[in-house]
C-alpha cells in the first residue's frame, strides 16, 4: 500500500491541475480501497486500445493518462516520419466525457505541430477509420468505450491504413508513452493546426457505404425495418444510408434516438444483449416489422433480430450474422463471376467454424486471426495481392469490403437489409436462409460465459485460472477426447493424442483453445478491455432436415450445459 500511496502523492505536484490534486488528496484522506484501484497499475493498450473508468489516477481515463498517450504518439510520429507534415483525424462518441477528452487529445497533437482534423460532433467509429484514409492521415484516434457502462471511456489509435495499431507500431508507441513523465506532456494548443470536419466526410462515407453495401436486390420498399441507435452515434448515419438505398419503411425507436451517455433506457447499451433491443422488438411486434437493427454507442457492433419459423422475433447471435453475411457476399462475387482463387474472408480464433465451412464450399480461403478487428484489418495490409470480401467476429462485428478497416455497423446494417429484402422477395426470410446454411453445412451452436473479476484480486484470479488450464490440461470434454490444445501464448498447437507439436503462425496472445475429436471447441481468454475472463463453447452436428431444427438445437444446447457443469463454471 505504501508504494501505491507514493505513486498517488506524485499527483499532488504542480504538474497536475488543482482539481486533480484535490480529487487525489480526498482519496488519500478517506478512500484507501478506491485509491489502490486507481494506482495499482497503468492503463494499457488491450485488444481495443485503452479503456477504463473516468477519473484521476494512472489506472483511469483522464486528461493526463490520455495526454501522456498522445504525447507518446506524437513523439513516435515525428520519429518515424521526419520532415513530414503530419496529419491525425479525431473522432468521439456520445459519452459525457468524450467531447472534452477529444479536445484534450487535439490540443496535445497541435501543440506538437501535428495537423488535426477534429469531427464537429459525435460520429460512428467506422467513420473515423474511413476518414483516416479519405484525408490521407498518418494516424487517427477515437474516444469511445464502446458498450461499456456509463462511467467508462476509452482511446483507440488507428494507423495510416485506417486500421487500429498492430505490431510493431503498438509496442513501439507504448514504449514511447512509457518513457515519458507526465510533466513532459505539451498542452500548449496551436489553434491554427486544428480543422473542423463533418458533412464532407459524411457524404463521402455514405457514398462508399452504398457502393459496398448494396446489391442487385428487389423489394427494398416493402421491407419493414425497426432501427435503434441505443442512445449512440449511429443515428448520425444509418437512417440516411438506408433512405438513400431505397428503404422507405424505416421506423426509428424515438425513446433511444437522442445520444445520451447515461443510456437511460437500457441496463447495457450492448446489442449482444437481448434486453438492449427489447423496446425495438416491442415496436417491431406492434407494427409487424420484418427486421430489427440495433447498434452500440460508437456504432461498430450491430444486433439483428428477425422472425423465426413461428413468427417470433429472435436475436441472431454474432456467429449467425457473420455466417449469413459471409455467404451472401461470397455468393454475390460468384454471381458476378469475380471468384478466381484470389479472394479471402476474415474470422477470429473464437468465432464459429461455420464461416470456414461456407468459404471453403466456394473455394475461398478463410484467414483466422486473434480476437479484435485490428487483426482482420492487418490481413488486408499483409495480403495486398488478394481481394478481401468481408470479415467478422462473434462479438457482433462485421466489415464489408476494405473501405473501412474496423467493424462497421453502418454498412453491416445496410447489408442485413439487402439480405432480408432479397429473402422476402423470394418468399423466404433471413431465418429460413440461416437454416438452409445449417442444412448445407453443419448446425453450430456457440455459447459464451463471461466471469467478471474486478480489481487486483480479480486480476490475480484470472491469471491463476489460465495457469491452471495450462498446467493441468483437459484430456476429455463431454466424453470426447481432446485432440488439439492451442496455446496462443506459447504459439504451440499440441496433439494430445500423439504428442506432436506444431507452431501457430499468428501473434502471441493469452488464449487457450481445446478441440475434441467430435469437433467441440472450448476457448478461455481474459478480456483485453474489461475485468473479465471469457469462456467460449462451440458444438456442432448435422441437421438432416429443417423441421428438425428445434430438437437438434436442444441436443446441442444440452451438450453445452453438460460441458459447463463439467468445467465447474
């Protein structure tokens, strides 16, 4: 505790403003536990950049932690681009602190003689990724905490391709940041280097989204859509892009249409949670809508609800949505005669293998990365000789084409409507098309358990859980022998039946995946952005006929529950 106290007392110096000093002094006087949580570590770049609770301290999002990160980025840009006029684009979401934090970041960049393009108002994260390329910037930054609770905010850095930073840039930037003292942050704003951007980028983004997300389909005017932005940024772009595409029956959930960092109508503004889309689903049932679309606060994740065989609204999970989108896109390339063996789709190690089966059936390669869209964006850069069709991950994110280099709920919403309109015109539905996919390949069922472990004790518990899984590996799961153990931290794939080992050729990460002889997969992964450890389950079987969907799903769901019980989770 003495070490933490000494660290906190450094924030009482003249380097920090009086408001920050008062906040820290009050914590020193009265709240030892809170003080410890604020200073026991420094915020780090995870799978989605820096993310944390807003407040004073090294383990918080504030003027100084973001100022230091931005000073380090500025130093790195000057070091790697000497004698160049540097340009950085800045975006932010609907959170209460996002706008002023964006201005802090802007001020530091301008103070370091870097030209800044700052959005005039909140915007979706994919538009920031697009703007980096469109404006020819050297980097980009977005202030967002995605779907985290209201007290959180975050900071994501993008490189000149519009994708989030990856090796070697990420480690090199972090080294620059860590070499700095807070006193070295330059806050002396140069207003002449700051340019406000807005409508011009919106217009360019809409055009690009329409070019990549519309297809030769009929029936747009007859598709009845319910859309909710969940108090977030997508209200800025999605209604307009749907209108321009020709969708005339778009019903916006008005109670959730105004951006609001408190997210007052939901427990969590996360479209992965059925509860978040309840108001939208209620409206859909009232007006007999065909499809519900909902996005998270920064509009990179999308939730899609469609009618099942009984006419009830059901939320597609991220694996289902990405599988259907991938099939639709590859099939469109096929219809246009554009498949020639030089195409690929992107997925992640914890996403469904149904995507791989679908792509393989068309003769298209699936490249698999670590969790996080920065890795899918990196694929595009690493394989410039190949055409990127699309890519997704299980956590409700998808990217259509390569004009945006991050998950993009705007164009994904448009794609979902194109798929739904096409299915309806052909006397089908998105749900029926999903069942047809299962019948052609395998019926996959996935399940996710997230265990929240907060603070120092929680971090130690997560560390111990991963250590135990490595030192005492599972040899059997639900009666099926474990064939492969993938340890992405050591980059080793071990065949537990033969003892053979091979190298995993993707960057190291603290992830373990067990794969059994019957195709069952269990993955364990500490979250890179939240105090959680996540367990992913995937099971599969053949679906003989569509009318057996309920009983076959029940068999797979029961299997998953047996595995969860077996692992004492």
